């Protein structure tokens, strides 16, 4: 059955049309004794017969699809190319190579190649907007000039070019909460942690469980005075930044505002990675978490409109990243303040939370309600200054 289906796929729509016309006119000509229709029928069937030999032969090649780089910022270009090598023991019959790039198709004529010979085609992929550009699969087409028959063979999988939005510079986000006791040591002294630092004299109020009895006994034995020594520790910290973006189309006055929000999310993610934060990103169906900054940026590239909304995405983020210490909730000018509050309420009160509203028609400013700072962005370039002011 599969072989039959593969054989039928060789016949293209124009081939089926010519076959139907040939058979139909042949039947009518036989019944009505219409000579002109008989001539048309014979011409159609002859055209099918003449096109069939173009399918003869076998294509045995290796195709390497190259993209450099695979991750770029909007506006940058990607150098791409296909490298074809004839792996057959005989010469390659001239064929056509097709490489889909987004909605366009690049076609190249591959001339007759000797065994082991190679052919290379280079092209440039220009990017304009954030998103994902599919490249491939690269396939060869062998068929007649009219397009009646065509034997298509796929040689490479689909590759992707991830186009990131333009980033805006930001200062450090700060340390956030002390979450992970196996994180990075700091100079802050703590009374209980995993990193033992030193001993000091006991003062009223110290936890008796931290008394170092052996050292205290040695001091009392050598000085003859009653003295208790307690353990002193260094704090260890590992911060986690979570970014939640409203994916509902109704929340954005203009789809371009959503692109601004993606630039904001990507900028925060990059800054968090530079500050050695773990980063989580949630926008509708797109979610990522981890210490690898590529995960969040790739999710930003793939994010699109959906129907989950900010509240549901916030709840998903609280489950995805329960150790969040710093959270950002990004919405459009039509995102209600209630939705921002409900999304932020999915996280514990000790988490530092910021609402960000993208509103090009308003003025950049910071407001505070119920302990939640809300940054109103008229332009993405204002993000760094507003965030710096709000965390003072």
C-alpha cells in the first residue's frame, strides 16, 4: 500500500488533469465519433508517455544544509548554503534542488556531477522581525519540464533560525531572595546556613544548637573563664528571575506592542543570566526554565498570541519555578491591573514582584499599589531607568 501511495505521489496535479482530459475526451470521441476530441485525447496520452522517461535513473547524493549563525538579532543576516555530493558510481543526471526558507522557496539547478563530485550553493537569509524562520528540508526534484511527473526526495531535516528582538541595556537586577543553600557564597554573615565561616563569643539570643562545645571547653580550660563559642556562617544565595507575558491579543492595542514586550522580556532574561540568576519565561503555551540563558531567549523567539492570559500564565510560572525570587509580569495597555495583581498573587509575598505595562501612548512612569511596583513603558529604552528607580 505504501509503495502504491508513493507511486501515485509522483504524478502531480497537472499530470492528473492531463490524464482525466485524455481519458474523458477519448470516451466522448468514441461515443460521439468526434475526431477532434480523439486527436486531443491522443495528444494528452502521448504527452504522458513522453514525460515518463524523465523519471528514469536514481538520485544518490548527500546534502548538507549549513546555517551560520542559527541565532541572530532582528535585522541581522544568516549565511546559508547547501553542499551536494554525488554518492553514486555513475554520473548524476541534472536535477533541481529546492530549499524552502520561510514562505519562500530557493531553487537551484544541479548539473551533471561525476561520481564523488560536489556542488555548492550559497545564499543569505535576511531577518526583519523576532520569530522563527524554518529552513528546509532540502529536496531534489527529478521530472519533466512540464511538471507532469516529479520524483521528490528529502535529504535534510527542517532547520530553524531563531530571531531575537533587540535588547535594551540594564543594570544589575540585585540579589533577590536567599533561596538555594547550595548556591553562591556571599560576604554576608548568617547565623544558620551550610557554609561554616568562623567562631565568635556567645551573646544572649543565639541559638544554643550552634554552640561549638569542644572549642568552648578548650577556651575555658586554657583561660579558666566561662566562655561559650558559637558557629558563624556565610550566607549562600541563588536567585531566580521569572518573566510572565500576557499572550492574549485583546490585551494589546497594537501587535507591535507585543513585540516591544518580547524585547523587554529578552532584555530582562539576558540581564538575569549575566547576574547569574536562573531564568524562567512563560507566555501562553511557551515556557522555559533553567540556568541556560538560551532556553529563555529561544522561548521568547517562539512566543506568539494565545488564549491563556496573564493570570493563567502566572499560575503556570509559579508551578514551573517555585523558587522564584524576582518576578516580572508584562502586559499591554489593555491588560487590567486586576489581572496583574492576580498573576502576582500566585507567588509568595516575599517574592519581589514588578508589573510592566507597555503603553506607547502614555508616559513612562512608576506607580505602586499594594506593594507592587508597576512600570509604565512608553518606550522599551526606558526600561533600565524605571527599573533602577523602582528598586532603590
